C-alpha cells in the first residue's frame, strides 16, 4: 500500500491487515483511515463504495472501520490527477 499523505510505500504481505493504530514511517500519518482505503470515493454516497459503511467524520485520522481494504493509490496519483484537472479547467476558462 501507499500512504495518502506522503506517498511512502508500505509493504504488506498478502492477507496482512493494517492495525488500527498503525502509522506511516515516513510522515507519521495514520494508515488505517479512509484516505488509505480502496473503498474511499469522495463522489460516492457517504464517500465510500462499501454499502454498509458508517459515516466517518475525519477521513485522514485512524478509525475502526471493519471494511477497511488497504489501497495502493497513495497521495502522489491523487495530487497528479488534481493538478491535471486544474490545468484543463485553467485552459478552458483562460481569457
């Protein structure tokens, strides 16, 4: 998996789970949080693609969600996608 905050790679063996209190060695961010979960989707209902998930107030802090699935998206890809989208909008609305 990759840390959402600093894009550090975290080695997980197949079947390993991320502990509720685990933190990133690179930046000390919580790892068992929505932003590091494969189900996290800001555009979905409840910002989660897992149908029965309960609301989580702070998506960057540790939580006890039992549906957590480690993601390898990391922060780098999200930042690059946001930058590309902003570029397209800037070009569209350029004077």
